[in-house]
């Protein structure tokens, strides 16, 4: 009886989930084995799309760009989030204001307008160029320089540390204060306290944030699309995985190929998630564990 | 505190799935649904362009609605690159707008795949068109697009800038070497304050013109490439000595300035492109006057030039309002008042009725005069290029840009482009 009521209430969501998520995913799985140009009926070609991928230089380039972004951007973002969360965890006046102020960029950061602002800021003679020139560093505009676009994107993601910060803050508040007091009595300094109390006590939250942010980073699209005019330039330096997927599907009419790319991404992200969970046992501590 | 179960149940798997949902279009009678003044039908019209064109189009639509009270036109526009991605999405869902501005590069992609209405089946008057121009909107005997206007390739320059550098104005009869020397002179005399031009070898249509100057057609009749890798390398070598010198603006600058062109931003003295960009360049650069001369050629009798339909009007194959769509297209291509509104901003009007009904003054007259001055050199307009040509044109631009960034050698660039082209031709075969 209870179960039936439960499913009844779940039904609207479940229908949406099946029609809008599961259905399209299954059809994209099918399409990934076909040659489909949006107009003619899909032609079954087996694994061809998947094998072609690895001979496609642009594809390999997009993998390189994306992995670089994930590997450098995610840890930096989390470090910034944790550092600010610890600063905001102390009892001072106006903490509510600071929390909101630091959180705001993550609300608007993914928007189109911010990408446009970012592009203007990092362009030739933009504020960033001028600011650096003041200190004698003449890099010119970052937007047109293939070796400076990645640092720009990493800065953009680090700046949006608000969401993981709020979660870190919640986690920090859960750590009982007596642990720190006891450590102080034993003469532990701030560094020691951080590594022996904060880090292990916070490790589930760190794990959660790391997982979510990594998955999130793999999916970067909007800002790359806008800053590079939808082309992934200059010289392919912002050709992120999802951007190339989109170009393949909607500019080149290679929907089968794009679907194969999408599924490869799902599989790879799935494997990474699995590895995270497996390795987490050695460094993530949950309360109640005998450790 | 946090316990394990809490966490492990929060499993998140990110997915990026591109899904295409097929929808079905509605069938319709031969002329489609029609409206009355009391109960007008509404057709959707979409185009690409800047604010200037949007303003002119709004005027044209208002005029059309006042003359045709039984039809309302709902207009919508984006920039060129986003335009095609949007159309692809709509076509996949069966929801293309009723009437669309179209580009020759994409005519086969949609025409051959039955997405566009055969305009031979509706009433559109083409009596006032040059007979040599109409085939560019036709595929296998069916008319999918009506040209609104023509454009031709030209070299733009700003006479005031040349005068300030003490450089004589070009007369347009020049070889590639003379043109290159001219670009170098601009860059050197201005001490790099003004570059000669962008790397014109990165423009597909200029490559196409160069091929024609050498009596090579870019594509064969059966949809294959008509030129070789060596032709392409030779072409990119034309400016090999200029890259990285003040003759050519750096690719870094070009990227930063986008979507504005270096010429429109007063960074270069010349630009090689379509003659209907005049109005846009004047607006962007604020120059008092810009002039047009023919492109360089090593054969003074063969400039490889042609008139291309700068844009076409097409209708969706699935439109419910065929009659209304046809009347709107007819109006846009033939009506003299529409010519007065657009002048040469779409190109020189293709229909004689519209051309004769338009007064061209100032810079508009320059564009019309330019097309008249090259009349003796003009060859037939190319047929609609191969399926997927839009992609090839984009990758030509991209590979050329990589070349200018020094990421690819000329050999590497040619290899990369040919690999993509051959792959694409195989895909669509």
C-alpha cells in the first residue's frame, strides 16, 4: 500500500526521467553505431565511429585540452574553495555577507554574459593586459594567444569556487570543536591541526566535491563556445570535448559520430568515478568506521 | 556527522548525451493554408546579419505586411556561424521556419535532403533575372533558392590611409607579386602601425578564384575535389614570405578582433572579400570612403571572377503556407521598394525590376560600378558546391589559421584539410 502511494507520487518525475533522459540516451546509444546526418535514416556501421575517433587528430586534441583543464582546474578550484571556507568558518561580524559575496560568482559564472565579460577582460588592452603591463609583464591579449587560453579558462573555473565552498563550510561546521581544543592542549599548531583533524574529518566532503567537480569539469561547454565564437580556436586550444562533440553533430551533421563521442565520455567518466570510489577507502574516513 | 551510507547513495554520474528527436511534419494541400485580412496567417522568416540588416529587414517586412494584409511575417535573426547550427537543429525536429535567407554553401545539404521547397511548384516571377544566375539556386532541375542579389570578390582599400602613407592608389591590374609588394610597402612605411592585409590565402573563395585563374574547377561534376594537394600548397605558398611580417596582420590580432574584421577595425589597409560588405565596413571603420579594385591575377585576361548569388531566398519543404511564402519571396527579390531599403547591403539586386527601381548613390554606386567594371572578365557562376561544403569552408579557414599560428606547416595544413575533405566526401557519397 505504502509502496504504491510512493510510486504514484514518484510517477511525474519518473515519466519525465524516462521520456527526457533514458529514452534519448538509448536512442543516442543506437545512433552511435550508425552514420546519421539528421536528414536521412541512420545507417548501421557497427563500431566504425568508435574506431575512427582514435585516428581523428581533432578528437585527440579535444581530449588533450579537456584532460588538461580537468587536471589543473579542478584541484585549484577545490583548494581555493577549501581555503576560503576555512576563513569563513571563524566567528566574525559580517560573515553572512562574505559568504554570499564569495558564493555569487558560482551562480552567475556559467552564464553567457560572464563569458562575454571574460572575453573582453582578457582581450588586447583589456583590464588584465593593462594590469599586467603595469607590473612590466607584457603578454598581450590572452584570448588570441593559444598558450594563454587554458590559464584563462582555469581562472574562470577557479573563480566559481562558491558551490564547493558552501559544501566545505557545512562540513567544517560538523567537526566538533573539542577535537581542536584537545589538540591545542597537546600543543598542536594550525598546520598539524589541519592535517590531523580537519583533513580526515572533512575527507567525505572533500571526496564528494572532488567527484562532482571532476565530472562537472569534463562537461565544460558554454564558456568555451562563447569565448571562441563556437570554433574552439585559437589553433584548437579551446577545443573542449563537448564543444567538438557539438560541432561534429550540429555543424558537420555527423550525429552518429557525436553520439559515439557522448557515450565514450559517459564511459570514461564512469570509470573515473569507479576509480575514485575504489581509492577513496584509503583516504576517506567516515564516522563509525573502525579507523 | 557524516556517515558512509549517506554519501555512497549520492552517486552522481554526469552524462553528456546528444539526442536527436525526430518529429513529424504535417501534410498540406498544394497551395497551403491561406489567410484573410481579418484572419491573417503568420509565416516565420529568419536571416543572418548584423543590426543594420535587421533594421532594413524590419522595414521591408512592415512594407510587405501593409501591402498584404492577409499575411503576417514573424522575423528572427542571428549571426552567420550560429545560423547554421540552429537550422540543423530545426531541420532535425522538422521545424524549419517557413522562409529563410540562405547561402550557396548550404544549398545542397538541405536541398538534396528534401528539406527545401521546390520553388518551381509555386508562383514566383523570375522574368527579370539574368538567365546565367538562376542555375546557382537549382539542383538537378529543381529550384530551391532564388538569388536576392549578386556579389563579386574585390580588394577593398581606404584611400585616405594610403594617402597619409604616401602610397599611390592601386588600379587593380596587378599580379600576386605586385599585390604582395604593395602589402609589404604598407606595413613598412607605416612602421607596422597599419598592416597590409589579413592573410588572403586563408579565404576559401579567393583560393577558388585562384584555381579558376589557373583553369581548375574546385569541384568536379560528380562531387569530388577538382584540385590536388600540390595546388593547395602552391596557394598557401603565395604568401609564405609575408607571414610574420608587417605585410600581414598576426592571427592573434585577428582572433581578438573577431567577430569584427581587421579591416573594419582600421588595423589593415586592405581586405580581399565580397563587395557587398561595403556598408558594414563603412559603419565599422568610420572611414569616409572605401574603394574597390579587382583581385590580383598572374593572367591579365583571366581574373577568375564571377558573380555569386550573395544570398538566396528559400522556403521550408514542410511549410503550411506555401502561397504566403511564395508571395513573400517574390516581394523580397522583385519589389523595387525593397531595393531602396537594402541598397547594396545584400549585394547588387539580382532582379532587373528591383535594380532599376533602386537609386544607387555614393558608396552603393561604387559597388554597382565595380560589378559593371568587371563585366568583361566574369565567368559563369559556380553551381551549388558539394554536400557538406559549409564544413569544408570552415575547416579551410581553421587550417589556414593554424598555419598562421605556426601550429601547422604548409604540408601539414594541406594534409589535414585533405584528410577531412576526403572523409567528408566519403561520408556523403
